[in-house]
C-alpha cells in the first residue's frame, strides 16, 4: 500500500531502488563478459536482481527478526523489488518483441497503455464498486464473498492481461497489489491463508519441475561456483549500498546475506525469455538450477545472517562510529527509539551522566540535543559495549524491540558490568522469562504495560463515567 511504502523512509526506498538497478547492471555486465548478447544479459540481470519475498519474509517472521535492523532493511528492499516486478515484466516484453526503435517505442506505448487501463479497472472495481456492494452486506455472515472476490479478481486480471497481449503474470501481480491495498485486505488475508499455502506449494513445485537433476549433476561444479559467486556478489552489492547510506557494517552485511538468493519471480521472467529465444536452453537451465540452489540455501543463511555478519566483520568497531571516551557514564541507554526517549526524560534535569548507544543517526542526534552523550554503534557487538566502559556503570537500560539482539546485549552487559542494574524492554510477554534468566533485574513487557494501561483507564472510567461528546 502507499502508506506502507511511505513508512519505509527515503533511505530504505533509495536502498531498494539502488539494489535493483545496480544488481541488474552488474549481473548483466558479467553475463556479457561471458559472451551473452545485450538482450540475454539484460534478462539475466533482471532475474538476478530479485530476491525471494516468500522465503525471506517467512523466515524473518518465524524468527521474530522482522523488527531487527537488518530485518527492516530486508523488508524494505523486498517491497521495492516487488514493485519493480511490473517494470521488469514490461522490460522482458520489450526484449522478446525486438524490432526497430519505432517498433519498440510503439510496443512500449501499447504495454504501458494497456497496463494503465488494467490498473484503473482494478482500482475502480476494488475501491469503488466492491466497497459499495459489499458495504451493504455483513461480511461476518458472508465470509465466502471475500474469497470469491479475491479469486475472481486474481483469475480475471490474469485472463484479461493475456487477452490484451501483456504478461498474465503481470496481470496477476497487479491484482495482488490492489487486493492487498483494498479495504478488505485484512479479511482477505485471513480467509485465503490456506489457499495461499496450497498455491505457493504448487508454484515452487512447478518451478522445481523446470530443473533437470541430471543436468545439474553433470554441471555441478559450474552450478556451485555460480551459486557462490552470486551469493557473495549480491551480498557485497547490498552491503556497499547500505554502507554508503550510513548503515553500520554488520547490519549492512546481514541485510546482504538475507537477500543474496534469486527470487521466485525469476522463474516468471525466465519463461518468456527462453520461449522466445532471448536466452538459450543451456543458460535457462543454469539460471534455474542456481536459483533453486540459492532458495535451498536461504533457510540456513537468513536465520543466522546477523551472526555470520558479526563473525565476518571481525571487529565490531569496524561497524560503528563509537568514539573513545575515558569518562564512564552512570547510565547507558541502548536504543533511542520512542521507548528509550521516554525513559531518558527522567534524567534530563538530573546530574546523571547518560550515554546513549543507537544505530540510528536520528536517535543519536536527539540524545545529544537532550544533553546526553550519544554514540552510533551496534551494541550487539561485544567490543562496542567494552569501549563504552561499562565497568563503572550503575544501570543499563535496553530498549531494543528485537528479542535476540536485546538478549545478546544483556549477556554482554552482565559479562562486562556484573554490578550494573539491568532493565530490559520485552516486546512479547513470552520472552520475559528468558531475559530474567539471562540476568535482567527488571523486565517491562509491551503487552503487559499496554494491558495494564487499558485496565487502569477502564477502571477510572467506570468509577466516573463521562458522557461521550
């Protein structure tokens, strides 16, 4: 949705756009260096530029890493890649069409015009007509309506796209985007969740059937070599982009590791390319084999992306701008988002030396505006906390919402400052016991605090109910 895109911020969106463009260009240039034509190299670059939303997002959600720094970056890039599928599909149509400059221009105009018409039709259907029709009905009593609407919209858009001469996959993708941004999106996701699993299984099953196991075994060194080159290459590209945008080395590297595979949309882009002779059969088999291998490796790499990045950086100070300060603080606040800022208000007018450590430049800037020492650094790295001179610290407040990161910081803190009073924020109540076991003296859960606040408010209202205005 437009709201979701805006919430990512310019840096995340810019990183996603740069990733798609730079990866496409680099992969295409590498393909041309190995003898591929410009059209074939462009098709290969488009396939390599995309990562797997289905695999990466599911793993991040299962591991509760979506809110981690590298998780947020990965989700931002994946969203940009999903939006890039539309222009990439148009690009593939141009490569397949060929012809003179005038013919290409005419083809571009036709595709853009037809795609725009499809977009307008879907917008009117889902945001105007469907709202009026379904708004007169009770969805709780007509649960099948959302299922029928979503299936009819998806299949109808696919058939319409094929009928007007553009990619059916493009039609299905546009339908999915509009369904996801419609007023019925939440109900649709709940009602078709089981159908989504079935279709996703069929999709990956069909993609796997494209591969030739015998061919893979015969060319195993080539497949493995290209897999390693692809994984390292995409990781380095994404790392370089996010480092240029001011992200620390470990987080930028972890983001690259998460997105180092070839995504499922590569199969969609590859089909018209091989069917129309843009790429030959051998190249198609190689790209499909490497894509499947990268998807197979991803469940092992993505959950450990943070640890791998930390190990590869060797020195945590390489990923931070933490300065050398001989004066130790009384209180250290790790993470200066909304929770950290609220906690810090208690110390503004006190003669207490406060050090704020945060990966976000804006958070550090706010800390300094309040009169605190603010340092940019990844507190999950042992050396960063060691350089903060925790030995004389009285208290450490950890406000990081990501469980594994907060737990790692707590463990490092207990090792470096056993005397410090450790206060930890726990986003979910189920993690409170783990924090206390690791040495936290006080744990404040988001769920418990919200529930308590709701109860206090309702109790006060019941004691003195005020009429609603």
